[in-house]
């Protein structure tokens, strides 16, 4: 796997944490061989799900479909980078100009 895709959500409560942890489990089951969910972090008002993949755009599209299907109310932002890279390529939303993982 050459890329790390990050799905980033606003999250401030344990209810957010539990809902997004359930989403992470659903993504593990849904992505198949195109993406490996590599964990998450929670803090500073965000919940990040990390996915290793060779096809970050395809994995985002599939993940976004799952997010919509599961009716996750938290707004999602997404970007990817090369595994050894530092610069993120923003996928969603298209108007986003900066992306970082704290």
C-alpha cells in the first residue's frame, strides 16, 4: 500500500466517538482488498480514520457512500498522502484549502 487516506470528522463527545468507532468497523467490512483500515485517533475536536490503500480516490468514494448510507451526522473531510510523504492531497470537500492531522 502506497498511500494513507484520512477520513476526518468533527467529534467532541463520547457519543461522537462511539458513532465513529462503529463507522470504522463498517468500513473495515466494506472496503475489501482496496483499503485496509489502519486505526484511528480521537482528540482536539476531531476523529481521524486512517486507511492504507493504493487507490485513495476509489477508497474515498466507497467510504463516502458508506458514510452517507450510515447517515453519519458528523461532517467529513478527507485527504491522502504518500506513506512516507508529508503533504496531503485534499479530496473532500473540494473547497477545503488546508488539511492536517493533529
